[in-house]
C-alpha cells in the first residue's frame, strides 16, 4: 500500500497483553509507522482515566475512547457523548435489583461503589496475579483511583460496565433494547456475564469516522486492528480490518486479515505485512 494511512489500534489484547505487558515490538511498530508519515490513533474501550504513561508515551495522533464515546485529536474534543440520566438510572436500578456490580466510565474518572471497586481488584488479581494497588502506573492502576464519592448524575458518563451478572447476556440485551448496545467485556479478567453498555450508534467505527472527517482523510486510508467484541464495527467498517491472533472468533470471521497474537509480535507483523513499516 502507498500513501498516508490512518491506523486505529485497540489497546487491551492488541497493544497490551491481558497480563498488562506491552511488547517492545508494538512500541517500535507504532513509532516507526508515525516516522514514516502515517497517523496512529488509540481506539479503545478505555477512557483517558484508564490510560497510563507507558502506553501514552508511545506517541499517538489522537484518541478514540470509551469505544467511540469520546474522540480527541490534537487537543480538540470532537465527540463526547453522555448517557441520559433516565437511562443511567434504569441501568443502575436494574443491576442493583440483580445483585450485579457496576462501574461507570467518564472520560476523566471512573466511578463505582467501594464493593464494586473491590470486586474489580479481586477479579484482576485472580486472573493475572497482579495486585492493582501495588502495581503502580499501568493497565490496572486506575482501580486505586476509582472515585466512590461523586454524584454520578452530575457527571458525563460515557459507558456502563457490569460485572458477573446472574442473568444471561440475552436478558440484559432485551432489557435495554433501543436504549443501550450491550457487548461482552473486553477485559478478559472480568469473567462470567460481564459486559459494557454504550448508547446506540456509539462504537469505535463512529469514532473512526469522526477522526477521518475532521482530518479530511479518504476512508480508504483507514486501517483498524483489534481483538474483542467492541472492535467488531470498527473492523467491519475500516478499509482494512485486521484481527489479532488472540481475537474472539466473531472478530476473526469479519476481518480482512488475521495477524499473530499480541505476545507473538502480532501488531508489528501486521504493520510490516501491510506496508506501514519496513520488515
């Protein structure tokens, strides 16, 4: 491929493995692509509050966060969706009635009750062996900064996360049909019926479009790389959709290409294969 490309790269399972390690090959690939004149954007279900220096210091041309709920390029905020109060109350009431922990993503903070924060900490420690409180800055460090004292109805909440619900995902989808889009969690440590809920039409593909339109790019220049359910629309919509080798089967089924796993230098291999960087 020739000419400038705009590459939208997921974080967890794409740049970062599920134990929180960032392969040096991924850092090298992103930096080399930008030196070659291409644009690289973080495109993640995380918000700014969940990022950390090792990741952001790689260097990116913009940020699509909250799975499309927040978009920023060059310090300019292009998109910042907020869940309406009625829908937020509906979600919190439903999950409280089903004894399900939730946490709420705002761009600059994560909100949860103390028990929900403790459950997140326990799930991550069980899955990775990492104590988020002792790990310092990193992919799980945001947990120690979770806010438990805010009036969430006065905040701009972009997304609702639920943990280990005792009802099937289909029940949750039916409850919130037309109000939220529901997908399984992209955090592998959040096992069981765990997921994320965004406003309808808010997804990474919409974030990609906002960036492309703002910069006046040709859609044919857009490449997307990801591994999880919340990457589905983005991979289907981009001119070239690349699934990681560790991607969920649903993503592999719609991808134009499949590269290696995150821990097999898969991101670097994809950048080489598609002419973004030299081998």
